[in-house]
C-alpha cells in the first residue's frame, strides 16, 4: 500500500513518506502519517490562478480547486464553491493578479469581492460550449426551413402571389401592433383597432421578430415511391407517363398528373438524389459541431453536409458566418473585434445568437480578456482529472483534509 500512496504523492513526496513512517507499515499507519504529513511550504505567492469546481458527490456536493497557471500546480482545495469560501481564500492571497474561471456567477462575485484588483478571464472552452448550445437550438428551429426543401411539387405562380399578399397583410398588422405597443396602448385597445383577438396580439408581441406562418407538410401518396423514382431517374428514365405506369403496378393510387408535378423539380435541377440523402440524415447535434469547427479540419463528406444545410436555409447560412467569425476571434485572440461582432449579431435578428450575445454582455470584461489573453482553464481541467484519480483510489475512506494533503503533495 505504501508503494501506491508514494506513487499518488509523486516521487520525492513518496520517498519522504517512506522515510517518515518506516518499513513495514500497515494501511492505518499510512493514513495517520499522511494526516501528519506537512503541506508544501516556501512556494512563491501565486499571481495567475485558475479556479473550477469538482464533484465530491455528483449532483450533491462540490468543492473548488485552485491552480497556479504559471507553475502548473494545484495550490489549494476548498470544501465548497460558495461565494464566502472563495472570497475568503482570495482575501488571504492579495497578490493574485489574474483569475481564469468558467461562466459561474458565484465565482465572478467571489473574485470581485475578494480580489477586486484581479483581472477575471472567462475560459474559452466554456464560451464555445455556450455558443454550441445556441447553435443547436438555432438548427433545431431551422429544421422546418431545411425540411421545406424536401421533394415537393412546385407551387404555382398564382398561389405564390396569394401567399405573398397574405404575408404582406400580416406583416403590416404586426408592424402596426408593435408601433401601438411601443406607444403604451393596451392590448385590448390594440385588438379593437386592428380587429384581431387579444390572444393574437399577445402571441405576436411575445416574438422578437415577425412570426412567419409555419405550413405543415402533409404526407402524400407519392412519398413511399420517391426512392424508386429517384433511382429510375438516375438510370435515365425521365418519361413521366412511363414512371406513372411502373408506380401503378406497384400499388400507386395517384394520378399521372401528380407524378408529373413531382418530376418538375427533378427536371429543373431543384432536387437531386444527393441533396435528398443529405437532408434525410440531418441532425441538429451533429451539424452544430460542423458549425464551430475549423473548415480546414472537415473531410469531404462533412463539407458536403455543411454546404447542403447552408444552401437550404438562409438563417443557417447567416448563422454559420457569424459563428465562424467568433471562432476566428477565439483562435487568433482578436478580442478587439468583439464589439463589431456583437453589433452584427444584433442586426442579424437571429434570436438564439442574440441570446448568446446577451450573456456575453453580462460578462463582457471577462470574455474580452478570454479572447485576448493566453490564459484559460485547460490546466485546471487536467488537475481535476488527476484529483479524481486520487479521490477514487481512496475508496471513500477519507475526507477532504486527506484528499487535500495527497493532491498538493502529489504536485
């Protein structure tokens, strides 16, 4: 057991422990010796610190770890992540100049109160994680827009003109409602003037932008035969009547005219077999990581999937350009472009990215430092991994004091 403890503590600390307790020893003797083992002393006061939480009992009890980012060493373990505990630690270490942290409001408050002189740096990994969550919500919302490019008959021109007229009327009503609401007019009075229900007024006002009508795509009789028609089209059979006869032999109950309508997008190149296959495999989660990754790191298949999504959704295309602009700031540390990026997001009126930008505004100084300075919580995450290894090797038989002894001596 002494050998295992020595490995956990590190070479020199393990040798010191062996000298301290002697040989042979029992497990209880080692635990007593570890409790009596003094913590490292004589180290210079930390200037640049990283802080993050670690779980003692997942979902129930959390502690905090502090790491000297200059020396790549843990410097303390705290029993919790409360504002008072963290603030007290920083008050006891007045020489701290820079603190890297995640987006925790508790840590931000504790650092601000305990070390007002320190510059707070928001960790870039957590910033990208929040951006990815916003992109995932955006792509989930764009699913209908992307799905609208699925293989459907072309809308006749007269129907398109009627739809555009109805949309123009709704847009005019929406603008009138928002103008009256801005003047302070009550919903009931707005409903009386616009001849709309109060419920409609409230629903429209709840939207950040003009609420587009979502047309439900109904399943057609032709849908089960799309794969067959695409295969025959690729084989060179473009005769609509011939295809209709073949489908009728397979049980298709629709008319020849309906087959002609579905063939129009194929003949005009608006629908291709490759496009249909890509859209059928669309996943908001998988596409999210295509959005945040460097385009040069994508393979041919991933580039095709990304291009298909951007081609079929104008919202997704605009969002991709904004996401890549932000990722460039992250990789090149060009935080001076943050204000321009935030203004561009506000003009884009993409609700999910606007929500992400609002979160940045609340912690703007720390985010700006994270996009400018080289410090991050990468080292802290590595030390937490090592802490978990040491904690699990204790089999739950010791408390925080012994864990702290082992983690700090192992450094």
